């Protein structure tokens, strides 16, 4: 009986211990669960504080060097934009010219540089894609890029060309129209002048002037001069001079295009020559001392000429080039105007100047000159 009571008491105690343990477990879990939401709610507070840190960097905290750097970048972008716009404008003009050439070639059904016009038009339409990719490289050296843009083939350009060299008369020692034979020798002194030229593609149109001076050696037919030649040796050579003023107009054709540096050419033209024949200054001064200054008047020879020319120009830049020109001129027509001398009331002719004029009136002449072309 007592054992039964002990067992009952023991069972009751075990039951109460189980319930107490269960209460402890189930009462502690809600505490843990309630603490987790507190931690989750606290995290947004930390995240919301972050924008305050980012917003705490106003512009007044930028250093002076940083502000200068930003201003420099802004200026560089403006300069690059201006240069890019300039280059694109030049490219647009070049593309317009190419399109016009291709349209003209397509209309005429011709082939340019061995490529059919239809294929060239397709190529030109694709070219803007490649061109538009270049602004970054052009901005590295904008001044050089703009300065080296060559003129187009069809652009008309004007040039002033000073030149100088030597000219000579193709004399055959024949006295035309006078009967007597006068052996004479022509000594070229110099020739200089200039051209005003217009260039368009492979053609050049020239207006020019050349001054040439020649010395002429011959035995005089005038008694006083002949006596001077015998007495003074300095009057034996180059006793007379011919001062030639040549006004020219012509055209040249270049074998290579205007973009080439080496440009050979050939051409022709017409000219008007006005030559003044007279004794040398030494003889004129001596004649004046003896009262014979009337022999110092100029003898006029006028010539109408045609010429052929050939040469080469070497292009040194878009603004200037150097050239060498050889020219031969032949006479189409000539006329003479001689002064009339009065010797004690008797008109006489100047046989020396007449002989020279008759000899060179129908004689051609040639010249070789170097020139500098300055494009305006």
C-alpha cells in the first residue's frame, strides 16, 4: 500500500516536471522571435543614414585645382567642337565636289580612273562612315590638319610669278632687204619679267612681260663711229644694243593634276615685241662730245610673234611653287621706224641701226627663265 502511494507521488512529480519544461521551452521562443523584428527594423535606420553622408559633399568642398581642371576641360571641349565643325565643313565641300564629278561621269557614261561610275558612287556613299571616325585624331594637331587641306582640282587660283634668266636672238647673220652683208654677233645680257597667271585644273592662262637686253658687235658703216672703233678698242665689241620689251599672252597644259608636286607642261601663245636699237652708252657720249648727238636717236623695230613653250613646276606648298620655262618665239610680221638725220640739210640714214634691224626683224629668239609662283 505504501508502495502504491510512493509510485503515485513519483508519477505526479514527473508529470509536473514535464509540464514545467514545456512551459519553459514555449515561453522562451516568442522572446527570440520578437527580438528578430527589432533587428530588421534597425537596419533601415542605418541605410537611411547613408544618403546623408553622400549629400554632405557640397561644391564648396572642391579644391581650387579641381575647379581649374574642370574649366580647362570645358574649354578643350569647346575648341575641339570648333575644330571638328571646321573639318567637317571642309569634308562636306570635298564630298560635294566628288559627288558632282561622279554624277557628271555617270551622266556621260564614262569611266574615271578605270572604275565604272556606278561603283564609284557606291564607294562615295560609304565613305562618310570612315570619315566620321576621324575627329579624335584630327583634334591632336588641328592647325596642321587645316593648313594642309589642298585646293580642289577645279578651283580657280591666281598667281603672280616674277622670273628671270637669259634670252638670245637666233641670228643667221643675213641682212634681210638691204643687199649688203654685215657680219655681226649678238651677246645676250639678261632677261627678266613677270607673269599674272590663272590656274584651273590642268590649265594655266598667262599674261606676261619680259625685258631683254642684247649687245651687238659689228663694224660700223658710219664714218665717225668707224673711226672711234679703230681708235678705241672698247668700241669694237658690242657697239650697239637692242632693248626689247615683250608683251605676251598664252596658255599652258599640265600633264599631271594640280595635286602633284612635279608638274611638267607645254603650251603656246602670241606676243608683241618692241625693240629699241641704238649705240652703246659709251659711243653715244663720245658722239655728243663731237656735236653728233643726232646719231643717238633710237631705231624702232616692232614684231608680232607666236611662241611655243615647255617647262616644269615644282610644288613646294599650297601657296607657292618654283618653275623653269623654255620658250621659242618666231616672227609673224615686223615693221621698222627709223629716225631721219639731217646732215647740213641733207637727210641721211643710219646704216648701222638699219642693218641690225633688218637682220633681226625676221629672226626668232629663245629664252630660258626661272620663276617663283606666289598664289594669292
